[in-house]
C-alpha cells in the first residue's frame, strides 16, 4: 500500500522568510510519480509539479523549489522569500503504476497549512 | 473555458436523504474521479472512471455510487446520506496520456448531513 506523510500540520512564517514543507512517501513500486498541489483559502486545488521516480533532479520554478531524494523517500518543497499570497494548504501526493491509468488515483498526504504574515 | 464544473456548491441534507453531486468537464478528458476532503486527512479517492461506461472503486467507495454514460459527465450519488459523509467533495479530470500528470479539479461541493 502507498502512504504519504506530511508531518507538519501548520507552519507560520513572516513574509520574506523561507519555508520548507516536508513530504515522505512509502511505496513498493519502482515506478511512481510525486505531485504537489496548492489549495488557497478560496478552496480550489492548483497543480504545482509532478516528478517521476527516475528523475531525481531538483527543480526550481521562480520562488518554488523541490528536492527529491529517493534514498530517504522524500520530496520536499521550499518557498523562498515567502509572500502573503503563499498562504495556503499544500498537499503532497503519490501515484503508482503506469501513469496513463493511475494519474487520477492519487494518494494524498494530510496537507500542511502555511500561514504567511506581513 | 469552463473546465470542471461541480454543482451544487453547498448542500445540507438530513440523514437518510439521497442526492446527486453533478460533475461536468468540457476538456474531452477520458479520466474523471471523485475525492472527498476531510480535516487532517487530505483528499481520499471515492470512485474513478477511465472512460464512458467504465467505473471503479477508490479508497472510500462505501455509500456512494457513480456512473459514466458520457465522456463529459460523472455524477456522484449518495443513496442514503449519513453524517459521516459530511465533507467537501472534489471532482477531477485529466487526459489518460498527458505529460504533466496534472489533475484538473472542480471548485468543490460542501455537503453537510444532519
């Protein structure tokens, strides 16, 4: 069975501080995909990134960066120089087997609430 | 661009009542799914469909029925609502073959069962 653990329930920072969200996953499959989604206060879910298990390169997109380490089964997410608009719940998710049949079958973590104050 | 449309956005039911949450997408996505979101538990998959006429159970299917008669629509039925089904429900869709693996979510439907 697959499992995604986001141990941090809530993180509070002051604007311009960096914040790192931890994500630890469990799976026996060798082929899997990891995702991060953002849920702002308005409630919609916004896709941020997908990584596959064969690509351990870190990725940076603006103020967002992701650190994927298979050795520790972690896929951590860092927001650099946080802004108030970053306040949201962030979900890490895992999908296994062939992606064409399983992308919708995401196993989500419990989510981490990020609160950024001015 | 409508994307994924869910109705209603809010609903209050009494225990034992039935209702249908509607989900429609206009992106010609083969894959559609329903999730429920509960505090501290993230999102859990209820049912999913890989195409018209094909449905399957997810992690928490009990108490819910689905059907997929068209590519566009994927309704979720509660036959006899229970307080444990109080939750926020999200419908999502995607192409079966897509490079990003992005799921497109609806805005959610908040259901309260008294």
